[in-house]
C-alpha cells in the first residue's frame, strides 16, 4: 500500500470514529433529559389519595400531550385502584393533572340453614362504585343495598306472613379539588458518552490492525 493510500484509509477511519462518537454523544444527551417522575395526590377533605409514575422521555413541550402512567394507585376507604394506564396530561410542557376513571361492583348472598334459629332467611348485599379524576377534580358515586328476607311464614287468621326489610344508601361526590405534589425525579440510566466514544475508538483500532495484517499477508 502506498503512502497516499494509507493516508486516505487513516482519514476514513478517523472520520468513522468521529461520526460514531458524535452519534453516541447526541443519543446520550437526548436520553439524559428523560426521567421517571413520581407524583403524590390528595382529594380535598377526603381519605382518597395516592401516587403515580410515568416516563417523560416522549414529552416535547409543544401543545397538548398525554403520557401513560406506568405505575400508581388510588387509595381510600376499604379498596384501592390500580392507576397503571391512566393518563398524565401536559400543556406546553406544564403538568395539568391526571385523567383516570374506574369502579367496581360486588354482590354477596347468604342463605341460612333450614334449622338456624329465626330462619330460614335470605339476604343479599350489593355495593357499586364509580369514580373519575379529571385533572384537578374528583367525582364518585357509591351505592349500597342490603336486603333481608325472612322466609319463616306462619298462618294468622288464614294469612301467610313473610318478614323482610331493605336498607339503601347512596353517596355522591362531585367536583372535589385534587392537589398534586412532585415527590421524585429519577433520571434514566444512560451510557456515558466518553465511555461509548472509547468503545468506538477501540473498535476502529481493531479494524485498522486487521487491515494491516491482511495487507502484510
């Protein structure tokens, strides 16, 4: 190989090294801005509270944006809800609040044994709840119905009498303010640009040595 050819090959390798180093460095800068944010929230004058996390790497700071929650929960009373998949909303890069909704329904039934004192009787307990968080407000509806029917019948003047009662309750909460607190910002682990550049240099060096051995042979 002539001196001129060696010079061209060396220039090509140097250019490749700089290109790889630059690309890795830029990737490192972009990813270094990404973070996992953790927010706590509290529904005013209520036991309802919770937290949620999301990765802001897709945030551009332009217009209205939504990011899926990766982990979170809403707690209060005797039940909690998983908030994974809810939406964190941003406008021009500023956090607007959480958008989420959920609910549950439970029906429990019981029939007493025939020989149970006071029986036989049958009761059913039904509970329903639906809730939603719309950025800075929380709303919910909770309904409970308890029915108890005593099937112990008796004849009184030729009539059949069956005792029963029902208890019904309903609780409605509308547009209760929700407050948010940013409690943690955890950067994502990213490769060091210098270390990545060193790897690129080493790879380029190995390529150069293999080429020299090939030419010598």
